[in-house]
C-alpha cells in the first residue's frame, strides 16, 4: 500500500499495538447480530468470511455456530494474533477492497467496524467485491459508527495512534448498499455504553443486514 494512501496510518495504528485493541473490544460480543446473520444465510453450515477480522473474535464465534469461517484483515499483526487464537481457522492478510476469492464462494460476509475506515468510494468498491464473492441471496452484515463527515483522530478507547474514520447515517448506509446491488433487510442502532456498560463509549453503532441479489426472497 503506498504511504500516501489515507489508510496507511490506520494500518500502522493497528499494527503498533494490536493488544490494546483486543483488550478494549474482547468483551463486546455481538451475539444478537451474529444470530440474526446466521438466520439470514442461505446455507447455515456454509462458508462465511469475516472481513476485517482483527484478532479473530468474531471469526471464532461464527465457527462456533457451525459455519466454515475464515478471516481476512489488512493488518499483519492482527492476522498473526487471530491465527494464534484460532489455529484451526484460516486467516489471510487481504484488502477488503480487493478480495482474492472466486465468484460466489461465500454464503455470507461479516464485516464489523471495518468499512468505517474507508471513504465512500472505497466502501462502494468493497461492497462490489462482497457482492461478487457471495452466492445469490448471500447474507451481509456491516457495522458503522453513526455520525457525519470524516476525520483522522486518536480514539483512545482502543489505540494511542491516529486512525481514519468515515461516519455514516442509516440513510447513507442504505444508499451505499443499494448502490452496490444489495437488498437491505434492516439498519439497526445500538448505543455502545448502554449495551456494554461503564468504560465504553457514548456512541451509536449502525448494524446493517442485507442480501446479495438473487436467491430466496428475490
């Protein structure tokens, strides 16, 4: 990745101290969202991809639900940690915008807190790739932070280094997904501190659920 790419600083931030991110987020288990995602899958024992898998928390939770889960992340440090935590699962260093998998390879894609590091044109590129590697009717989950605009900020909850964030509205997320050809099932809000308790942040997450075109319900 060229050093002038706006994502390079974000990747350096994660590579610099992956343990801090793991400690901050290990207990933020999205159990309800995982269960909803599994119910959406056209094959509930199929292949699923955790895009932006970080230390492999959600990849492991997907595998525990009987899915053939694997993870990718652009941070080599995260991929190494994920493989250490879950040696039974495959992990690769890979860019969400350029997935190196065959067409129609996955029943579902899980993408929590990853696309929020991309500008809108790159979100669209990533979503186009997601659609390509999903089977017809395949399920997509994507998590964003609610807000407006974009910024590079030191967000000390999980890092001491600056990262790029692009905030979204429910309408904006819907437009991005529909623009990539997805059928949006729901965009739900979840307030982090209310859900996970003291020590967590006063912010709202947007949890989007969608289907690739074709398949059931088309």
